[in-house]
C-alpha cells in the first residue's frame, strides 16, 4: 500500500458562475450536496451600509430585480446574466456603488449596440433600488472584528452620546449655581466700575460699594460646598473633553485591524487587558461619583456626613444600566493555536476575573489536533468558568456571529467568542466553512450564564444545520470530508484498491454500527466515477473525538438527553401498566354488567310469562322509584309495556295549571309586589316569584301578568273555588302573550 | 368609625354579603320603570363580587336614573347636571382603591355633559359608567332628549322631534383611547347582569348604554323589541359578553362580532333595523390616565411641605 503524499485540489467554488469549475481529478462526494452553488453563493459577500445589519449582496440584487419586475419594467439582460453582474460587483470590492461595476459587467457580455443601449437603460432603472454605498465583507478573518465594530456602534454610540449630553447638562447647572453664588459676593468699587464704566462725575462708586455690600438676608454657600461643586465640575469637564475609550489588543500586527478603532499590539494581551481596564475604569469611577454628587448638589440634598462615605465606596459594579454602557470595551484578539502553556493560564485567569473583558479567539475551521497537546477544545476551557459568556461561531454564519457580539457586549462579566475562520490561503473558504459546520468540526453555540440557572436555559445550539442529527447533510458530511479540502492534509487519505479488506463508510463507523471495518469516504473522479478513499488513524480518531464532543453538546442543549429519555421511558412504562390495569378492571366490570343484565332480562321475561309479583322473584332487580312520581314505583309491571308512561301526562297538566313567574327575567320593577305583596315576593336575587298563590285571587294574577313589563307572569288555571275567575277575567287571561 | 358597621372594623376574613347590605332607600322610581332592573342587577353584582360597601362609590348627575346613589347603601355623590364623570374621575385620581360606578342618563350624559363624557372616554380611568337611555327627559316630565327618536311628540316638540337622534355608541367608538363600549337592555336581566359584570372587570373606562323603558312617558318606545325578539341583534364572541347557551337560544337574530374590530363595531352600531346588544369594542391595552394621577399618593402632608420648601429654595437668591 503506497501512501499518496499529494492529491490535487478539489473543485473550486467561484461566485458568479452557473456551474462549478472542476480543476481536479477527484473530490469528496459527500460535499456535493452542501457545495451546491445555490446553497452557498447567496450568502456572500455581505454588504454593510453601516446600519449594523449586513445583508448578502446577492439578495440585495435579486430583491431589486424582483421590484423592477413587479413594477412592469424588468431588467431582462441584467437578470439573465445576474451571476456575472454579481461577480463584477464582488471582485472589485466596491459593490454597486460605482459605474465601474457596470463597465466591468458590460465588458463580460458580447452585446450589440442596441443591446448595450438597452443595458444602459436597465442600469439606470436598477440603480435607485441598489445601495450606492457600503462595504463588502467576505467570510475571512476580518469579518468578526468588522461585526464587532458594527455591534459596538449600534448598541453603544447612541447611549454614550446621550449620557455625555446629560453630563454636560449637569455641569452647566452646577456652573449656574456657582454664577449665582458669585453674584452674592460683596460689590466693591472695582466691580461697580466694571459695570458702570469709568468712575464718573455722577457716581461715587466707592460710596455706592459700601451701600451695596452684601444683600441682607441672602444665604451664602459654604466654602466646603463651593469646593465640592468645583471638584465635581472639574471631573465632569475632564471626562467630557477626554472620554474613556475602547481598545483592541492584538498579539501580532498581522492580525486584522480596524482603521478607525484604537488598537495596540501586546504579547501578553490577557494580562494587559485586565490592567488597562482597571486603569480606565478607575477614572470612570470618579465620573460616576461626580454625577451622583452633582445631582445631589443640584437639589441641595448633599449631606457630607452621609454621602461622603457612600460616594467613596461607590465603584463601577454599582452603576446603573445606562452607566454600564460607558465602561470601556477592551477586546483581546488572539489565534486559538497560540493558547498554550502560560498563555492558557492567563486566559483562564481572565475568564475567572469577573471583569467585563471581551476575548476573540480565531481558530481554523478545520484543523487536526496538535500531536503534542492532543485534542483540546478551547471553548470548553472558557466554559469551565461558569460566569463567562461563551459563544462558538463561524464566519459562514454572520448573523449568528452578530447575535453573539450583541450578547457579549452586554454581558456583565467576561465574554469569549471562538470564531471559526477559513485557513490561510484556502481556495474554497465557503465550502470549507460549510463542511466544518455540517460535520460538527465547529459547532455553533451560545452559553449565556445570565439566561438562567439551568443548563437548558443558558445553552443553545441554535443555528446549527440539523442539530438533532449526529452529522448534517444527505449523505452525511464527516470531518474527514471537510479535511480532504485542505491540500496540506492530503497525506491522511489513500485511495482504496480492489484487494483491500472490508470497508465501511465513515458515518457508519462513527455511529458504532460497523466498528471492525476500515472507515472510508467516497470521492468522485473528474469523470464523476465513484471512488473510495481510506482515512488514516489520526483522522479517524479526530473524527471520533468530534462526534463525542457533539453528543455532549446535544445533551447539554436538551437534545438526545439520556436522563430525559430514561425518565420518559419509565413514565411510559408506568402509564402502560396503569392502562393495562384499568383495562382489566373495566373488562371485569363489563362482564359483571352483562351477567346482571342477563339475569334481569330473564327475570322480566319470566315475570311477563307467569305474571308473578317481581318482589317475590328477584328483589334486587326492582327499579328505583322516580323522585318526581312516587306512585310510579307502585306499578312497575306496566313499564314492560311499550305504551307511553301513564304518569307523564298528569304531571304536565299539573305544571301548566300552576301559576308561575320566570324569575330570571324579572326586572324587579315592583309592579306585582305593589299589587299583592303576600302572593308576590322577591327571592334572594331580588327577583319576583309566587310565594303563595292562595294568598291572592286569579284576577290579581291576571292583572299582575298584564302589567308586568317583562311579560313573565303566567297566571295558569284558576282554582275551582276562586270567585274572581269570571268569563271576562278568563278572556283577559287567554289574551296574555 | 364613620360609615362602617361596628362589626366590620376588625375582620380577618373576607366578608360575604347579602343583597340587603346594598339596599339603600326605597326606590322612588315609577312602578314598571326599567331603572329597577338595573338597580337590582348592580346590587347582585356588588354582592357576587363581594364589594365592600365602604369601598364602593356611586356617582351621578341629574335625572331619574341619577337618583341611583340614594338607593345603594354605599358611598355616593349626587352631583350637578352633566358633571358626574368629572367627579368620578377626581375620585379615581386620588382614591384608586375604590370601586367606582357612574349612573347617568341620556340627557345628563349626551347633552349638558357631552364634553365631560368625551374626555372621560379618552382618559380611560377605571370605572363602570351606566348610561340609562330612555330617549326622554323623564324627571322634568317628557322633554326631548338628544336620543329621542325623530317624530316623537314631547312637551318641547308637540309636533314631534325634528332632528335625528344622537347615537351614543357611534360617538363613543369615535373617541380615541375609548376601551370598552357595550349596549344592553333593562328587560333582559341575565344579559344586563353579564354586561355589567364584564364592564366591572374591565381595567379601564367601561361605557355601558342601557336601553331603558320609561313606562310613563315613552311606554311604547321599546315595545317592538320586547314583543319581537328577532328585532334584537345579539352580538356573540368568545371575547364578548359571556352569555350562556340557554339565553342565546332565546335570540333568533345573532351575529358573531369580534370586539377588537372597531370598524365592524361601527357597522353594527349604525344599524337601525335591529337593536344590537353585546360588546361593541374592547381594548385592554389602551392607556389609563389614572396611572399618572395616582403618583405620589403615599406622600404625607409633611413630605409635601418639605418638598415645596425645597423647590422654593431653588429660587432663593
């Protein structure tokens, strides 16, 4: 078996081409699906208009083309060649903002004069829908810092400006107090001269000064308070002139820079960050104290015996929500592979410090573990300190990264971002980043200690493709597939020959379905014939370690949690047992009822045939008497007959004979109670009912029914002995509604 | 203690009440008057909601219905003509712990008190406003009110009122920040009670127009709706006035109306072929002016004096 030391590069992905350009003789077959151009090229480059929300350039163009089409004036030429148009826009790094893009695009097309003229018209129509300014962002190592600045500006600039305006307002009002106080000072001759001009003949300013010495009854400020206000003013003024600034600390100058953001190079960034923060925040502490002192002074509430001690103890940890946004944001940027030895210790010390410091660790999206150090997950090291906000993200998912920055910048304690970036000199950055995501080599997560006390609340795997599966994609993408994209890692792969022993696809081996077989990945030749490739032990071990890491992350995020599964299984078994028991009970009960019903049917049949008294035959089968018709129980034999029950009719007749009131609809208007308060009364709800129909006459019932505004009194039939039930009254009763 | 039963002064448990606990003077309305029905419904509501009489206040203006506070054994304020709502708003502003009910009539509310009515709707301070609408000035013996139907002969218009009547529901629906607008009838106590109960639980200004019979002066005014239930349009909805199925079946003309739909509420309120009852509009998210007026309620007089002194000291030179 000869080891192949160098394999050709995989096919290249170029933005703006309809079809990929294969420049190799084989590539990993599993990457065919995720590498499908329409999945990837729509995401980059991003265009940032400075509003903190970068959007993909292709989407901007397609939205604009859609709008034009909706308006009935489609740009047919540009739409047909939109990929070339995007390529022209992206390759110059200028987006759509200059006509240079259009010129380059036009040069790509072989158009006639009429076509060029039409294209020019389309360009004029399209321009209003395109952002004419903006910065293009690629998924490289500059993206995290760019998004950091965007997030910082979006979340901090406005609040900081507002706070400075408040400080200025406080300072102005303190100055007003001092000016008023100055006006209370004795007016000497010089002062009066300054006001009235030179000593003249008409005014003797010296004599006037003695008269206008001090206004009587005016309280003056104590010297101590005046000194306090002056000190407060100086602190505020100094801060307003020279506010506390943010800083980025980089280990090497080769790391990405932001032109308009203060940056320093430091070989011991983790240690320096804490020192710099302490120095800057001490100055800010004085400002926070001065703000409080100023507010108290303005209201005349400052009590030295109480507030001196309180303010002396005040520091940034006690500040308000608004003031928290004034704290300096110190960001340390470092390569993850640099975290070895003492630097790892300093990094751990920073995460345990509790200070609101930010760390950005850039790591290659795909990297084999260091043979000397083994497999160290740097994000797990940061998560070891429970109070630290940790996010692992990838430049392939800028929105996830931006979301991470937003949370980090508002974190009260330390915050660490581990960002996967494409390796240097990578020809296929997007493909590699996507493969790293799908193969779980760089899973995305947020671990926010402020989101809750439980792991389920603070940890989230949102943003990962297919987070419930071990590997994403169909067929699944493995870390080995992703690694095969790196030219420098090609010596870990070897084509399979016909005589080789049993093999199995790597996903099967990783899921422990076929542990004895040799793991292979599938590759395609240039002519698209399939070919299997071995992976060596280093890569196989690395893949297994990543799979184990992913399982732990899934468990922490509440996906595929063995504890929960066991509890669910036990609950299911318990419910099943209870259900079985209930079924048994009901089955038994059904049997009992059947037996009883059979006996009762036989009893009734016998009773019908022999005409026997039921009591003598089976006392248990005797039906219960009805509460409304007690006499019904005395003639149970008749119930066997299919004819209607004889007691129903008289009951209905009795009901209609009795007078009644539909009390629920009574309006409590006193009409009926005024007529006869013995017959009509109010119930507990204040609504009328007939308390005793014998306490009045039928004629009163009819009169009450006639006068009732709600028409709810029903007089029924007159009693036989009621002399008022004359034909006339009966006629009136019949006319009632 | 003034206004308290002696056995209420110390009571560790919530009290239960009977109807008699809320019955004040003997009602002096005409026999058959619809006001009796509202009085009974309100007393039952107070009892069922266990409203302590000493923490409940009824405010009224002038008119037949405005005699309401006299007939409740709670606190009450029989105010000036049209001025019930300013008084009630004042009470709500500084005594938000009280349960406030307002009894007003079509003349009191829609004529002399219109300006107060409009702005009280806009202020949206929590209270239940019962507008007794009998389409006539009853206390002053049959004069045309703003809601009197066109053509009805009255003492002020012997040949018949010649203006179209005002529709208080559409007016209320047009006021910004109005939050609860309902209509019911006095001759259907279950619906009346359910509407008032819904109004009581509304967190803001609940305006309930009660179509009320005046048997003496406008006896035939609502006769058509009483004798022919199909002329009443019952508005039903899960978010509306909760009415049980038995009662719903008595209304043959029904419509599903979402109280969040203000425009549809207008459409229903404008109908003249039927009398719509139910909840026209509800918005529990509307702003409450009383959330501002209750600030500083726990300030003691000494603290007020101190604060005033401190404020004046700022201007001392």
